[in-house]
C-alpha cells in the first residue's frame, strides 16, 4: 500500500508541475484572458488518460499496476482532475448509465462553479 501511495504521490507531483509550466508558457505565448493553459492541460490529460487506460486494459497485469498508478492516477490526476472526471463519466456511459453520466456532468459543473460564485460573493 505504501509503495502504491508513493507512485501516486510522485506522478501527481509531476503532473501538477507540468500543469503549472503549461500555464506559464501559455500566458507567454498567447495574449488572451481565455484560460488556454488550463484548456491545454485538461485536453492533454484527457487524451493521455484515454490512451493509457485503453493500453492498460489491453494487457494489464500485476507488474503494471504501479505504472498505471504512477501514470493514470498520479500524472494525469495531477495534470488535471478533469481527466479523472472525464474517464469516470465515459465509463458510466459505456456501462449504459447515461442518466448518471449526465447527472455527473451537471452536478460537477454546477457545484464547481456554484462554490466559486458563493466564495466570491462573500468577498
């Protein structure tokens, strides 16, 4: 268990640093108020998690579990929690739980934005 936590921790740290760097470079390249860095990080993480989950599903064995934890849970999770949100919503759709997938999207976006509005409304 400690070994698994270490791999998630290391991957998550690398993902967070990568997200930070993407954000910094994006603001230097693009002169806009649109959050290009976040969009790039989210799309990169979603694409990467999709590719990795597909690859690991093809041939996941016990020896690859730590690599999965490092890359998918850690790196992609640190790069963007949106990647985890996307893969979980996709899995709901794949399992035929379309109503739950839609509910997940609505609640996640509404709650996320709602909490920000509530926080900034108080200040």
